[in-house]
C-alpha cells in the first residue's frame, strides 16, 4: 500500500515537471528564435537496486512493478523554425544548424550564442541585438560597425557589404554537443567552456530580411500540457485513494474493541 503511494507520488512529480516544460514552450510560441525544451523520463530502479542493497529482502511482485518514474535533465530541441519575412535589412534568419555570436558580458565568458537574428544599429554604428543591445560579433570575434547612412546587403554566407564592398562577416557557428548548452534568457545560449572552445563555422544559410519563428509546435505543446495535466490529476487521485485506505487501516482495522 505504501509502495503504491510512492509510485503515484513519483508519477505526479514527473507529470508536474512535464507540465512546467510544456507550459513554457507554449508561452513562447511567438518568441523569435525560441527553441523548445523537452523532458525525458526514465523508469526508476527498484529500491533494492537503486540503493545498491543486493542482499536486501526481495518482493517479486513489487519489483515487477518497478520503482516508478523519474524526470531527467531538461534538453533543448533544436528544431528549425519557419522563416518569416520582415523586409528589415538588419534582420537575418538561419536555415540549418548554427548560431550567431553575441557579446553579452565581459571577455570570452560573455560570448553567447543565439538564433534570434533581430539586429539593429546603436548610436555608434555597432550592430547589436534588438532585445538587449548586445554586440553582434564577426567571424574574428570582434563587434561589427557599419555606416548608418549606407544601405546594407547580407549574403547567404553572412558577409555584410555596403556600397558593394564587404565590410564584415557574421560569426555563424555550430557546436558538437548542444545538450551542454544552458539557456540564459533573451534567446541566448551559453555552452560550457569545453564545448564553446570547440565550436566551428556552420554551413547554415543566412537569409536577410527574415527571422526564424519559434520552434514550438503549438498543437503539440498544447497536447503535451493537457496530457501532463491529466497524468498528474490521475496520480493525485490515486494518492487520495491510498490516503483513505491508510486512514481506514489505522482508525478502523487497528481499533481495539
């Protein structure tokens, strides 16, 4: 009976975690360049195996039921979002795997990656992100400065030209292990130092005058949220049933007449 209570509690906790992830994905369905998360869930080992107690008493029936479920670390789904035309000469979208580099802090540790290509010029002519004014970096890791009075053309390889002369080239890179990236807010990602040090140029195509829409599938996210909510409700209901059974066992069966 207590074992069933623990199984239901683990199921409720896992479904609540799934609901949090699905709700966050759904709330970012209109966020440019957003990459949805997903939450893998694994079956827990039975207590005897999980606690490394090979000589503990075994209950074949309970061990057949397993140890419940356990959410694992949240992962990022790098699904390509659709490109939406904006006709803004400073907006760029990526087709294929890759990221722009932006300087959000000091030094190498402040270099983050993003798929949000909404850029503009600040008062000094630097190319910066619309969301927070972070400097957009070129392929050499330097901020990009442009002449505000001249039109801008951006090629599919990220080369920025003014008056038909190349001025800079956008840093577009890819990483080998995206699971080791952390979301930092404002659509930015921070890979761990080892992954960042091994980044390399990407073959993604740069599209001027467009931005990548959210990678969230609104229908799928809604279905995930609904399924997680119902799963949590079902497990909470089972917890209530076990609680009633325990109450009866303690207050009725255990009563001395």
